C-alpha cells in the first residue's frame, strides 16, 4: 500500500514540475545599434542558412538605397474629381561581403545569428 502511495506521489509531483524555458538571445530581443560605419543584422530560422539569409537581408535593408519617385496629380474642376498616383522604386546596389558572424546560438530547433558588416 505504501509503495502504491509513493508511486502516485512521484507521478503527481512530476506533473507539477515547472518547465525551464530558455530565454531568447539578447540581440534578438533588442537589435544592436550600429554606428556610421557598422551595421548589425539579426536572423532567425529553422536552418542555419535561413537564419544567415535573414540576417544579411536585415543588413541590406539598413544600407543606403536609391529611391525613385514619380508623382502624378490630376485635377478636374468640372467634376471636382481629384486623382493622385505615386510610384516608388527602391534600389540597393551594395554587395554584402566581408561580414563577420558575431554570435551563433541554437535553441529549440531554431538558429539565431548576429552578423556585423563594416562599410568601406
């Protein structure tokens, strides 16, 4: 009888045990600030290459871009009809090479990468 109570007690206490949740890396929660010459990229993915691609994309979004904008405004006084059209194209021409992987972390089947890129 005592053995039966002991087994039930162990099962109940195991069910009440709290799970240890691993925190996300600090650079994921708060994106590192760069300088005028340094840009940081953060990537998260289910594979290493996916996380790396996302981190490099994060860097490319921070680079200077050429913005082309065409605005067309038409007014018609008889119908009081206004038409407005705007087309914006953003081009980046920076080839990202010579980047440095600062941190690589693997938590619960996810890769977390922090990449540093120095502008020349």
